[in-house]
C-alpha cells in the first residue's frame, strides 16, 4: 500500500515532468530559421503561408463622382432624332465602386468597376453597341485640370427585340498620386471631349 506522502510526491513529480515537456516543446517555437511565425499549421497539413498584407490597414480610395447629365445615352436612327420609333437603343450607368492598394512608391493603385444596362429600341436591328465611358482623375478644387483622363470602350452585343442587356467594366489600371486629394469623375462621353 502506498502512503499518502508517497502519493503526493508521485503526483508532484508527474506534474513537474509534464510541465518540463511542455516548456521544452514551446521553447522551440519561433527559434531559429525554422520558425512557425507567419504560418498556420492545421490538422496535420503543410503550413499555410500568411501574407503580412492580410492584416494591413485598408488603403483609402478617392471618392467617385458621376458627371452631371452623363449617365444616359439615347441613340436614334439618322433623321429620326427624338422620335420614339427612331430609337436604336438607350444605355445607362447604374452602379460603380472602387478599391485601392498601396504601391511601393507611395502611389495608390485603384481598381474601379462600373455597370449599367443597354435597352434596344424599336429601330434596333441587332448587333454590337460600343459605349464610350470616360474616367478622369481630378485634383481637389474647382476648375482644376484632370491629372489623367481616358475614354474606355465598352462593347455590348444586343439582339433585335431582346430584353435589356447588362454591361460591366472593371478597370484596374488607374494610378492615384500619393498624398494628393483627388476624386474620380466618370460618365458617358459621346463626343470624346
């Protein structure tokens, strides 16, 4: 029979042994070149690399502004302007959004998305519509000249008598200068101004 003293001593020895093993195992974490910092180990699988950018604060994007009276294009057959039966199609801009990332040089790279609808009119025979969408990056203040301005062509195939067709454009090639207050102005530009 084991005395009470021996039982307590055995229990303490077992606890100290367990703590020693745990301390030895934990002391290896983060030491040397085989560090597990920046990795997640899950369920016996290989470590998953975690990018530090995942936890970086969001990069602010400039506000987007639809230029007045540029959300709609109504195209008519020649000689039938402003007559309902002469309407070829009408196109609208209905939604937009942007997201930015920080470049190494301090400039922000912006991805902007736009969408809308094209609806055929009674005179439409079917075919492709090319929508001219202008995107300009304009500094703050009134009367400022754009830092950049570009007309993007959005092709939309539209059948005769078809229901309206959704169009979408995502432009990821926009650069916003560092430390400058700017806005993104956009809209349809039929004249290429």
